[in-house]
C-alpha cells in the first residue's frame, strides 16, 4: 500500500523478487508479488504467486483470502472453491481452508453456506480473528445487523489472541456500520469516534478520511448538524490530498454530503453551490449513482427556491437513469430520489406506485432509513387523497420506528403528519398533542446548533407546524373557552414570530449587544434565563393531558 501510494510499485516488485532469490526462498516474496500483480489487474500472475506462497505457508489466512479475491476479480470463483475444497480434503481439521471456503461463499452471495464454514473455523480454533471478522461482514452484507453485532461479541470474548490496532479498527468499524444501518446513531457516533482515534494513532489517513465521512453521517442523521458539517469538511480536505482509492471516489461524494447539511439548515444558495460542484466532478467518471444524487439534489434546491422549470429539467434527467435500472438496490435508491418530486407536482398517479414500491423494497432489503422516508411520504400522499385514517396509520408507524431508531428528522415529520391526519379526522385534541411533540423534537434539535449562522433558516420550512398548531388551538378554544387554549395559541404565535425575528437578525449579522451597557447585558441575561425557565415549565405543563394540568401554574 505504501509503494502504491508513493508510485513505487516497480521498486517494491524488485524487493519481493529479491526475497525469492534468497536460500531458501522467502515465501513473503510470492505474497508481495501477488499483491502487486493484483493491483496491476494481472490476476493470472497474482493467482500463481498466491498458490506458491500457500504451498509454503498454508496456515496464513490473508494469503488464502487474497487468492479468493483474485479469482473473484477474474470471475472464476468456482475454480477457487474447487481448489480450497481440495485443501480441506487433504487436511480436514485445518481451520484456514474452511475460512477461505466461507469467504468464497460470501463472495458469491451464499450467506448461510459462508456462515457455516466460518463457524467450522471457529470450532477448530479460537486464535483466528479473521474468521470472526469475515462472519460479521457476511451477516452485515445480508442486512442481519443484530446477528452481526452478536457474533462479534461472541467471537471477541472467546478469541485468545490480543488484537493489534489494525484489527481493532476493523472490528470497531463494522460495529459502527451495524449501528448506523440499524439507526442507533448515538452508538454509531461512539464507535466511529473510536475508529477515528485509532486511524489517527497509527497514521492511516485513508481510514481516517472514510471514518470522518461515516461519523459525520451519523451526526447528521442524529440531528447534530454542526458536528456533521465539521467532520464532512475535514474528510473532504483529506480526500483532496489522498491517493487512497476510496478517497478518490469519496472526493466526488463529499459535496453532496456537505450540501445536504446546508440544505437542512436552510442555506439554499450554499447547498446549490456544493451540489453543482459535485455534479461537475462526476462528469466522465461513469459514477451513475452519484450523478443521480446530484441531479435530484439540484432539482430539490431549485424547487425550494421557487424555480420549478429548472427543477423539472434535472428530474427528467434523473428519470432517464431510473428507466435503465434493474438492480433492486439501485431501483430503491432511484425511487427514493424521484417520488418526492411526483408529490411536489401533484402527480399522484406516478407518486403512489413509486412510494409503495419503494416501501416494499426498503422492507425487503432492508433499508431502515428509506423505509421511514417512504412511510412519511405515503402518509402525506394519503392525506392529499383525503384518506386521513389510512394516513394516520402510516404516520404512526413512521413515528414509532423513528423514535426507536433515534431519528429526529423523521420523528418530527411523522408527528406533524399524524397531527394533520387527526385534524382532518376532526380530532383536534389529538392533533394538538402531536403538534406539540413535533415542535418539542424540532426545538431540541435547534438547541444543539451552536453557532448563530447554523440556526439561520432552520425554522424557515418548519413555521407551518407552528401555524397549524395555532389553528388547532383556536379551534379547541371555540369548543372549550375556559381551557386557556387562546393563551396557549398566543404563546406559540409569539414563539414562532420570535424565532423568525432572531434568525433574520443573525442572517443580517446584527449585533444588538455592541451598544448596551454591561450592567444591562447582565440584567438582560438574568431575565432571559428566568423567562426560559418559566416558558419550559409552561410548555411541559401544557403538554400534559388536560385533566392533569395544574391550573395555578398556568395563571
């Protein structure tokens, strides 16, 4: 890897050839030459050298795994399987051939057969961490995330070897990926931070860059936008200066990831700038999925800016890509990008089958995040089709899953949608409860934004939830005037107006503190703290069932 990064593969080749000229020949020479030939895509030569190395050192697992990789690249996994089975016949109780056969099965998508072979390896020895790792990888790729985590716990507990830092990093990474895929974002953040710390400790900048990207994504999905932005930008800078293959690929992806955060924060011009930069980077690369992401993102921004003609141009280009897709993962990916636009332009005939297909695929694969997104959009569609009871079912399911998976974005969307469904079903009391929950989650996310610039625009596309709550409270006041719903409506109207005003001040870079006397500033802070405390108590009290509210506290 070092020789490749520095462009010195030929010098490395000479070194490994010198090892073979020793007496006796050092088998590491064949292994090294196999790696070089594989890097140069000369798989025939790579396979020959791996075979020679294994004839001298059959007990080393990495040699056999590299051999399977070479056969896989040559599209001849059956040959690899036949060869490894001959090793097993010669030495039935040797653990490494069973590991290699499991890896071969995993490469061909035969998960159960792969796990069976990995388990045989583990039954023969508890000194091979590779068997633990490959089993966990196979389970993760089959989307059996909980099983993967359980297998890591069992394996690491029973393994007798002390894992070096590279093995630790690999295991921590798969643990983090499983938590991310299972939408347990706090745990994903913890484990990706562990990976990042180890990568920096051993100086592996490629692993560091990838870890930053994953860590940022976990922060983003957990609603921690400042941390997400910081880590995405750090990863982007590392990718710009890296020759690592994954970094070269990620270089075209970071503008999308950073743009998404700016979009979530309401900074549409900045989001558009990053999306257009990223689209330009994909030209001529053949990265169809990445191009599709940028086409959808740019279309979404133009639509949000009130420029539908430009948006339609980009979505039409995206539809052309989707028409040529047959892979279920790609189908779900492209459906996820296109059906929100069908909803936006009120094309329900196209939106409904697309959403239903996306939801079905998301559950089959499974894909937890896209399942949540599809459920919320299904609820929105059913509301527009005047089917509030069915819409409520979709939103309730989305809210339950979002809370289980610690996903505030989908939770507040589902809660607001459920409130709208209750409103259309003439259930204003239930609508009030759901609107309050949506606002509580939104304000919790906003409270975690540290810089004023990050708060600017956050409520721009969320003010409707406040307005709908206020309309609900006025409706309730008309039915039960003595309950104090009018005062509650006024309170939320002032809060929404205050949020918007503070955001505008921040956007205009107005600093009201510059000309104030320090004593007044201190007094203002004391008053603000007291108001914040009182307001929190009022919100908490009004969130209770009406029969349990303390009338004295609401006076």
